[in-house]
C-alpha cells in the first residue's frame, strides 16, 4: 500500500481556520475608520438617466458623499486583450448617463454605517428617459452578423440529408445565476497614491492588472488581497463594477470604503450563465454509426459586452464522425454581461449533443452506452491530434458495472421499486486539460518549517493543501510544518483559478521551487564545516550524492534517519532560511496532443405518479482526469459538480420581467438550488492514468468536468421513467403531469 502524500485523501490544511471562523474573507478584514458604500441600482433596463436628485439623501444622518456619473472621477476602460487583462464589463461604472440593464450601478452612497448608507440610497431619486428593453431571446431579431464560432469538416448537410436515421431537435438551457454563499464585496483603502483592495476574487493577479488600468495607476501601486474566497463558480474570475466603485469612493472620502453586492443584485450586476437555444441534428446509419453532426447555437450577451459561451467546443471532438458543422451566433439583450459559470460552454453545449445521442439510441432500439462505444473517437478529429490521455472506455465499463447498467430494461416505465417508477440514464462528460504559467517561492526555515507562496488563490477547491502536498512530497516535511501563503498580488505571480487549470499550472512551479531550494540546501551541507557531508574544495573528487527525505539530508544510498535534519544544516551556517523560486509556463509537449479529461455518469431517478414527485435517487460517476493529487478534495469537486448539475436539470432558471428586465426570482426563496434534500446516494470513482504530457505529476483539473453531462443523464432517466422527453431545462413537474 502506497504511503505517498500524493494521491492520499488529505484534509484541508486550512480547514481549522475555516471551521473556527478565523479565515478572513474579503469584507472581514478589520480596518480602522471604515466607511460603507451602498449602491443605487437602475430600475430600468434600457434608456438614459435624465436627473439624479441626491438632496434628500445628502441630509440623512451619517452620509459622507454620493457619487454618480455627474460628479465621479473618471475611470478608464481596461486594456483587455491588448494587455492580457480582463474585466467582466468593459464599460466602467459611471462612464456616462446610459442604462443598459436592470440593476446597473448608477450611484453609490457613502456613509459612516452600512445601515445609514442603505437608508440614504433609498432616498436617491432618479429620473429616466426609458426605452423598451429587450430581455428575452425569443423577442430578438435573428442575428445578422458573423458567427462567433464556425467549425466545419466534410459536408455535414449533404450527409444528413442522405442519412437513413435522422434526429433534428432543439434544446434550451435557461439563464442560470451564480449563487456562492459569500457575496461579492470589496474593501478599498488608499495610502497616498497607492490602493489596497481586499477582494473576493478567483484571480488576484488579473484583478491587480485590471484595477491599475481602470484607475490609471502603475501596477505596483495596486495591491489585491484575497486569502480566502467563499467560492465563485466562475462569477469571481474578473473584476465587477463594485470593486471600481469602492476604489473611487475611498479615494474621494479619504477613508477605507467597504462595498458589497446584495443577494438580489447578484442576479444583475455580477454575471450569469447565458440563455442558449441549440438545434442539434444527427445523421446515422442503421447500425448506429454517425455520418453527420450539425450543431447550431444561439446564445445571449449584453448590449455593452461580447461574451461568448462556447457551446460548440466539444462537438467536433467527442465522437468520431466524418461530417461535422458547428456554428454559434450571439444575440445582445438588455441584461447584465454574462460570465463563465462552472463548465462554461461545454456544460450547456454537451446537453443537446448527449440528449440527441440518447434520442438516436431509442430510434435505433440500441443501448445508449453501446451507441457511444460504436462512435468512440480514438483521436481528436477536429485537430487531427492524438489525445494526451483518454481512458473513456474504461470509465464507461467501470461505471456500468458499478451501477448495474446491464439490468436496465429499456422499455419506458418498466422498472419499479414498490410504487415508484425507476428511470436510468447515462451520459459522457468531458473538459479540456490546460496549463498556464505560475511562479512559486519555497523557503526552508531554520525552525524546521517550510513556506510556499504564490499570488494564486484558493477558492475553496483545496489549492492550499495541494501546494503543501507537493512541498511535502519533495522534502518529507510533514504538512503541519508547511505554511502556504496565497491570495496577495505582492507575492510571485500565480494563475487564475478557472478552467480547471490552477492545479496543473501551479504544481510544476511548486515542484521546481522546492527542487531548487533542496539543491541549495545540499550545496550548503557539502560546503559547511561541521556538516557530516562537508567536502574540502582542495580534496578534489565528486561530493557525495545527497537527497532530502523525511526532512533529512542524507546520502542517497542510505536511510533518511542516517542523515541530518535540514534545519540543523541551516544552523551550522547560521542561516535563518533559504529560498528557491521557479517560474513555469504552459507545457510545450501539449502542442503535440489534444488535452481533455473524460468521464461517465450513470443515474437513477424515481417517479411517483401518485403525487407527481421526481427525485434523483442514485448516482455513479467515473472520471478519467489524470493523476489525482488529493482524493478527498478531488472527490468533493466532482460530486459538487454533480449536485450543481442536479440543480441545472431540475431547479435553476432566472426569470426576467419583460417590462423592465428585473430578475423576478432574485433570492434564495424563489431561485432554487440543490440542497441536501436533493442529493442522492453518490459515488465517485477515478480511473487514474497520469497525463505526463501536462506536468510531472500527471494531474489534470477536476473542478469543471463533474457538471458536464449531468443534465442530459437526468433527462434521459426522466424519459425512461415517464416517456416524456424534456428538451427545455429545467425539468418541470408540469412537463410530467400529463403522464401521472
């Protein structure tokens, strides 16, 4: 049995801080003389501000100042692609008198207390020149511009027309809104011409870059601190207007200012997954071989930003097919700018593909798993490259065996458990495997501890723990003696936590920095008098081969305990500590491969026709995601994705009032998310094959893939139980009532 720290089910090294309440999140930081900013948000979705009357609000107790487009200092637009920085909205707050969506920041009231600021914000009177908003895709004219995605191989249209078996259906995914427990918030504090921002962010380095551009400051004059993030699911990847508003207000009133976004406004001004309408056409032979795939997508964006939910990204590579066409167009609406949400693009994009595959299997009277195996892609046909690692067949096989798939009766409503009708479904999951750049510094201290630091962040996924595991693996120092410092832009630059790339990106730099500091330590051991490994330069010959294990420096051919604890070597040299640093970038080897993770989902639903109740009752997921670094946190990520997928399939939908663009269900009472009552018996299995093309540990990310394919597996199970094919999410009881 392996005793390696890599792959073990390790508890979070930051767990004690979180469970005792000692972990400080964005607006928890204690600063002196803090003022509070409360936003004034637009109550229309389209038009112009004619007048902002602040007279009554200014007289309210505790009010310090009120900022709006008529009096606020200028903010610049971020450089965006020209500087490789990214803001969530290209238009900064208070830029002009235009209103482009309901809930837009149009003013901020700064007061001595939060209650005073909120009260005064209700007294700001705004007069608008209102125009009719466009908030639903169905009401918008057909797009006329160039597609934002356009892939083609072969002749998909001709192949479809001549195919003996055809599927031609349209599938809809609604607007979903991120609902992390920690709401968006910022504390901005100025010191002369320098500003410190205490943020909840998934990317401290990008946040620093964007804020320096928007505020017109040198990069070194902006510091972003985010030691803990109460999750983000993509919504905290890029800076939102409230961060800029806090910085503006703090500079104006010469006090730290705290601004947070109320839960209701998190449905408007900090992003969402956009609405998609997707037509999927599959053409196949009578024996189930795909001859044509056509994927046509309409997705929504805002009037001020071009956000693309890349729904066609997986379509050309998931199955073998000679003729594929995938096209996507954008439709701008008077809603806030969309933003990535867990599994962006792939998750809504795989729903119609996997649903159509199930419909094709039914048409062919074929097991849906067998259909997928008959169209198994041995290489990425969209890039004509081999996969860097693909063991999806094994994931299918293990999942089917563990779930008991061979016992499935394909006839609708044929499987029972007492008075409950059982429905079984399955689906394929995929997500791209990527790696970016990172810099990490590792220090060995004279007190026997180690410290690793980087300006990446831990958004709740376990980055603190993974970094500590790598340092421990390279040195043998126990986890409780390793300090990991993250979430501060003054540290060596680190990656954004998004796209399931943070772990794969940061691990090579952690390993490189640790190797560097260990090599320095070995050199010290060889050159320090009193060390048992000391070699006089005048003696000549090669120094003894040394290594570091279990915290000891020792001869490579001897047991660790035969050597010397590393801190004693430092003491011999009277050193407080030594540092190693490494900077790594994307894997050059990956250019030769198509990098993806894969997986399979198997699920059971129960349908009670007597009371029209639908529940997900059992779930098995098998993932081919490279080497697993921390089995506990990786399992948590996959199953957390499945839980979100249950919400996507059965519960979540943001509804807009067509009159003014207001989200009608902008609260936890009316916007439904999965809770413990919705979570079934769940099992996650990993098929572990290290992807050494990506990094030396062979690790891929696992944050996104758990959600991919979940909704289609559920709708397949719903059909199996009820005979109702749901193509518009979420599944509603109303869809099933006719089949009670």
